[in-house]
C-alpha cells in the first residue's frame, strides 16, 4: 500500500471514531493516448483528500505523512474559496511516523 493512501485511510478511520461521517473527495479520470492506451489519474476535489461532517461542523481535510510536505497543501487550501463560516474548516492532518494521534493544522 502506498504511504499516502495508508494515511488517508487512517485519517478517515480517525474521524469515524470521533463520530463524524466521512468520505473521500477524489475524482478518477481516464485519459486516452494517441496509441489507444488508457491512463488513470486521480484528482482531489476541493484540494482535499476527504470531507468529514457531524451535526456541528464540516471539515475539508488533507492528510500528510509529515511536516516536510505541507507547504503545497497549505497553499492549495489558502486558495480554496469556501464560505467564511466558523462551522466550515480546512485542516491539514499531519501523521508523524508511529503516532497514534495526528497534529491538526487549521488553514484560514
């Protein structure tokens, strides 16, 4: 299993344990080349790996393996235009190796 996918699954389970309903936000595209080969590309919708909701809040989230690669995620979330309502949040969820709980970085 690819590390990024492992942490995406771990994040979804973490949210579900906390009582959230959670789904992935990915689109799978097929691109046909000139020589009739098919290339599959995954694209994150709303710059997010997933969406978690409960009765109080909506969280767009993107999971990261460590803090080394959060700058691009932070930039993408800064550019994401969503309503400025306190109940809608954008989180970068950082899993350090062997950690049981993630570090949450909220992007304004």
